[in-house]
C-alpha cells in the first residue's frame, strides 16, 4: 500500500520526479571526481617517496632535531714503545753485541782463517843453450875442498876431453871426459862411469856426485 502510494504520489507530481533524477545525475560526477583526485594525491605521495623526496611528517610526530657536526681533532705524531712483558712470561735475553775488533758471535764457531797461499818455488836456473857455452876452466867446490876442472872442446870418441887438478875426491881426480845432453853436464871418469851430473848456466853449475850424493858446484 505504501509503494503504491509513493508511486501514485510521484505520478501525481511529475516535477518532483524530474528534480530527483537531476540530483542523482549531478551526484554521480561529483563522486567520481573526488575519487580521481584522491587517487592522484596518493600516487604523487608514493612517487615523491621513491624519488628520494623528504618523507611527510604527521601532525602527531615529534620535530626532528638536527645534530651539530663534530669537528675533527688533529692527530699528533704516533710514538711506538715496546710493550711491557706479561706477568709470568720468560724475558728473552738481549742480543750481545760483538766484541770490538772481532766478528765472533756467542754460540757460533769462529770463522776459519783465510787459506795460506804458499810462495811459488823459485824457477830453476836456465839451461845452457849449447855445449860450447860450457867449454873452459871451472872452479870446483865440494865437501872435501876445492879443485880445478877443465872442459875441452876436443872430441874423445863420442865424448869430449876433460881434466881435473888438485881434487882430493877420488872420483873427481879420475875425470877425463864430459858431455852435454838435455841441458845437463855429465862428468865421466876412466872406464866410462858417470862421476857427476850438473845443471845451470854458462857461469855456474850445481849437482851431486853419482856415488856419494854429495853436493857439487862449479863456478867460473
């Protein structure tokens, strides 16, 4: 009955129905506009936050207090010092300095002395260049005394003649020939036995007697 009455009332009043329809059409665009504006504001706030914009503070949030910058303190030179030993830990002994004038270190064997280089042996006297350099008169020195010896250039078979005078040594007194071979002078006695062998130069000869091994020297 109520619905019928309402419909009858609207049918009876066509102007009121027109006004209601007009208000309905005006309310719909207003609601859509408000929704679009709110969406745009929300998107703008999100974009500002993503792009690094300052966050918005609510009305109930406490104000942000800025902290003043801290000044850098200049640092001075750093000095290093040895740390004190730990309690109960053994203390390492200090390294001992080597004694003055030496290089020996405690606990190590001394350095070996440098090797000694032996002096070179004296060079032997140069051998005479030829037999003719030995020809002449010589003074003979032996352990038994002095005497004279003459070496001649006159051949005696395959040797050369020689003669001795004033020699107390029996072997030297028998010398009657001599020869020169391989830089050595050979003295021979009667029978062809070698009396002595000598080496040296044309001014001095030295050697030994063949039988006794006694030293023998000849000089001009």
